[in-house]
C-alpha cells in the first residue's frame, strides 16, 4: 500500500513533519536541521524511485499517476512525467542540500541579528528561531513540489499559494535590511500575479468543463474570451518568472532573503512559472498559446538583455545575482516560445542548469558574506581565491553554467534553446523569428561579461588586509558546494539524464500542434 503512495508521501510528509520539527527544535536547536535533511532526503528518494522506469535503467522514464478523491473538486492527483520530473528533482535536490548548508549559516545569521539589535544572546531564543526556520522551510519545499506534481488547476493554485506563505515569513523573520517592508512587497507583487492566474484558471474551468488537466476541453472556450484567458494566465505566470516589467519584487526579495532561501527562491521557485506555462499552454491550451507566442518571445528577449545589463550596475553581490536570475528567466521564456521541441527541451534543461549554477553562486556569496563579517560590496572584496579556494572553484563552476561553457549543464541547455529557436523559425518560415533569435544569440556575451568581471573583482587581485585570516567555512557549507559543483558537471556530460524521456514527450506534443 505504501508503495502506491510514493508521491503523496513525498509532498505531504514535509508538511506533517513541520510542526514536529518545531517542537523538537525548541529543545535541540541547530541539530533539528538533521531532521529536516532526513525528511527531505526521504522525499527525494521517493521521487527518484518513482521516476526510474521498470523497463530500463533510464531516469525520468516512468510516468506515474496517483489519484485521490477530494469532494470540492472531484479528485486530485499527483503526476510525474518527463516534464514534471526535472523540475521536481531540482527542487528536492536543492532543498535537501541547502538543509545542511543552513545549519551553520542560519546559526550565524541569528547571532548576527542579536549583535545588530544589541540584544543579549539567549540560547532559548536561538532554538525557537531555528525551529521556526526549519518548520517553515519544510512547508515551503512541499508547496514547490506540489505545484509541479499537480494534476488539476485548483490543486496547482493551492500549492502555488502555499509557496508564498512560508517564503513571506522566511524573508520577514530571517532576512536582511528592511526585511518587513521587502517581505510585504514580495507578497503583494506575487499575490497580484496569483490572483490574475486564479481568474484565468476559473475561466478555463468554467468554459472548459473541468479543472483536471486531461479533461479540459479547449474547444469549449468561446473565441471572445480566449485572449482574456491568455492575458490573465500569462500575466500571473510571467510575474512569477520575474519577466521584465514584472520583476520589481525579485532584486529586493532575493538580495535580502537569508542566503539559503535566496538559493531556493532564485533557482527553484521562480522557474516554477515556466513549468506551469508549459503544462497549461502546451498541453491544455495549445491554440491559444500559438496566438500569443510571438509576444512571449519578444518579452523573453527583453528580459534576457535587461537583466544582464542591470547586473553590471550592481555592487551588492546578492543583488547582482538576483538580476542575473532575471536575465536567465529570459532564456527560459525565449526557449518556451520557440514552438519547437528542441527549444522547449532546452528551456526545461535551463531550469536545471540555472538551478544548480545559481544555487552555487548564492551559496558561494553566502560563504563570502559569512567569512568576511557581512561584506557584500564587490568593491570591498578581492583576492579571495587564495583564502577561499573551494568557494572560488564553486563560484567559477556556477558562473560557467549560467554562461553556457562546456562541460557544464548550462552549455547543453543554451545550445538546445538556440538550436530549437532557429529550428522553429526555419520550420515556420518566419523571418521575424529568425531576427529575434539572432538578436538573442548576439546578447549572450552580456552574461559572460558580468560573470568574468565579478570573478576577477571578488577572487583575484589584491587581498584586503582585514581578510588575511579568513578561510573556507566548515564542511557543512563546503560539502554542499562540492556536491552541486559535481552535479553541474555530471548533468552537462550526460544530458540524456534529462532529455531521454523529455524529447519524445515534446515531439508528440508538437506533432499534435502542427
């Protein structure tokens, strides 16, 4: 019986364990991080087991559907296929890894808060704050996982909203700077997007005859409301993706979040909008998507270039990485708009590449901030490669991934995005698509520029005298960096881990659209 509930366990066990983690945490303090880690490791194992096919040893080869009765909406289910698995896998890999990274980092962050507020240190307060952090962390991860495994639009929206609540409190309670104001801004901006998404979902459910993905009849949507549905859903999801013009919340939220949460917000959470875009528009509303896809491709191009240029203007290392994430979402949006199986494969692959690469960069930034006594200004850094060699190597691999240099996974994803974009343009005979693709390709050196400049300014040159005694942080932080560095290279060398089941799935989808 338990083997028939693998996905249900993976999603809901962290939610059920969250209050237990809080109760235990107030007594044992930072060691409750191990309970969180083991819980997420178990969920990751269940997900991996569910994704391994019985017919061969290929990962992501087994389609799995679990259905359960739920009176308000008929039934709900959890669905794992070649599209949802890469998103779910990265969410769980990053969250499990960051649970370990969080142990020393959050202890340091809370002590730092005591010092800044000039309050007397109390171990009891420390324990309560750590207990709160890890319990919120578990619910946050469960919300992300639930969105990419949902089989119905209402269920998707519930999990979509579930992500917002714990992330709001994680920023407001554990963030930096004006964290209360920033958390409210983050919540309002993303909630506006969520309301727009809900309006589109309800319209689709009413006219499409169902909220279940496989039962929605696109033909039931009157022509007069199709553009309304496209705008409502696109606006909500592009807000989540931090597309240019809808990105205002991201630089603040990601820069001022505690670093482990930045490393989940940026690589994992915002990219969930891409999954929803593909699942809703490609699988449910393909004809509607074809009518708006050119606008989406232009939006992706603008986002790609705008985010990259804004990264050059940043001195705060976390804010630079936040704008870099805006730019990388542009790549994902552009790949989604190719209407060609290879371009969309690249878009999904880029979620994975950005996930490992940007997590590495935020974690490296966290190590730098922690070891230098809170320095975030790039101008005040330099020569750290000699003192923080593991951090420096990890940062280099992270930058190589988002630049798209072999043998990192970023090379594979960017190659697929642009090959697919050119392929889609040639197949459709669209000169305007060819021009857009050429412009996007011409804009890729922007990423390489700010990546190389940042590496040179932070890790090379003269070491400030006040940093002569610093060193790489403890194994709790360096081992996760090494693990993600290795994973970034492994996926880059063996892209078939992702493409073997994803490409056939998308070929069927686009065959049906042609």
